[in-house]
């Protein structure tokens, strides 16, 4: 997600993380379990079995293990400390989105961390979306940096690296019994990915071979997804749902790019980005989602939405308004809130050294519970 991004400077390789313990709570009694023995996690709740293809009431909660390592607690409706994913499950969430970095120095959001979170999600009968960034850090419209280990690759090598990384992570999930319903090949790739090789344009206009390279890299990821999980829905994701984005997917297809679903980001309260009021942003997003479907005839999902934590009452109104506009569209397949479980100005340790503030669009109260905006998003 652009302009709000983060990760942690708390140098803790994931293999150390895997030896740590964390708390799962039930009836105010803490039960310790080792994260490396994730199969020992059990939840007594009778949550319904996942329904593939149904509407996704989701959240990207990729920070949750890092928050837990920092001592952040989450609370159920009775004020009892509980597993954060379970708290959101009880509030109405039925799907999680988990980002994957290639080799971030802290280990967070790398393969092993993703497996831990995905297995927890599966234990709660949550549907899973895997979001490949193809970078060692956040990928978004402002940065799409090539992983350090791939720095000197030519196009053929880069395509193979994308395919290998995708297959490696997905194979590991498959071995652990996790079947993603959706897989993103790239994150907010409006200006391509794996810059400069897969970059589409700069201040001087379109780059030579930009679209060709980007489409080839996307297809390498797409084909690798289908090789491991043939039934998975593969998503190409860009930002700014309020804009007319038909041109982007048209050019991608013209250059041989493949996708099963279109993913969009929507941050309607960020007038400082768009110059537009939230109601206009919602109206335009719904209008342009329809335009995308009319041309490409594929399902569409808002894979990131966020509202300002400082204005919960208005945020709930914003979410309700957006849902009212898109719920009737049978090709609209779900909405994922981006990192709702952030509260009380938590930020990764790494943000401190980067000079970044805390994410300001979390959707939990100061008491560590889902707020009304999040409940509005997940309301049936």
C-alpha cells in the first residue's frame, strides 16, 4: 500500500521467531504454544467451512505476528485477551490476505512467517489470499525494487526467479495443507514491477519494452501459480479504484499478460492523495469497477481498503456507503481491509530508523477490539 508503508527494524531472523512462543487466550487463561509447532493450535469455535467463490469479508493482517512479538494484545467482545485472527473471525472476517517478501532482513513476511500465519488462518477456517510483492520490502506505485539476490539478472533469469519464488512459497503452503483461494502476482503494479526491468514509464514517457517485460514477468508468476494450484484465482492488482483503469488491463492483455481477477486498492478518505471527497471517491470507484467488468468480463475485488482511524464515525459511514454502491454488483467478489488490527500507534521497529510514523488507518479501538468501521465492512 502506497505512502503508508512499513516494516520492522527489530533484526530477528524468522528462524529465531519460529523458536519463540506466543499466547493464545481462552477465558482469560493464557496457553503457551511454540510457533514452530503450529499444528498444535486448536480452536474450539464452530466456524462454518469456507465457501469458495463466495463474497470475501477480508483483511490483510500481515503484521500480526510482528505485533505479537512486540507484545500487542487483542481482545474479544468481553474484553478478554484472545488470538487476534480469532477476534477478527468472530467480528465477521472470513478471509485473510498475506503479503510475501522474497528476503526481508527481519524475516517478517518472508516464506516461513507466511506459513505460520496461513496455517493459523486455515485452523480458523478462513480463506487465504497470498500477495506476492516480488521484492524484499513493500512494493507499491512508489517502489518496485528488485530483490537483492536477483539484482544482476537478465529478463530470462528474472522470469525464472519469479516462477521459482512463486512455486517455492506455494509448494511450502501446499505441503502444510493450506490451499490459497486467490494469489496476487505483484502488488499495486500500476507502473509495473521489478524496476527498472519491468517498469512501464518514467517522467519521459513509456519505457522501451516496459509493457512487454512486465507482461512476461506477470505471466511467469501466473503460470507458476497454476502449476501448483490450478484452481486458484490469480489476481493482478493496481491502486486507485476511483480512476478509469481499463487502459491498464487492456495494455497488459495486448502484451500477453494473464489474469483471472482484477484487484484494486481504495482509500476513499485520502483527499490529500486524490483531491476528492470520500463520497465522490466511492461513487467513482463503483462506476469504474463496472467499466472494468464490462470490458474484461472477469471478477473484481477491492483487495485493500482503509479509512482514517481518527474519524471512526465517519469511517463507518464511508464503508457503509461504499458497500451500498458495490454490494449489488455480482462481479464484485469481496473487500479486504488493510492491516485493521493496528491500534494505539503501534509501528514496526524499523519505522523508527526510517523516520516513518505509525499507520493511521487501523480499524481497532484503543482497547484492542474491532471498531465500528470494521464491523460495517464485515456486516452480513
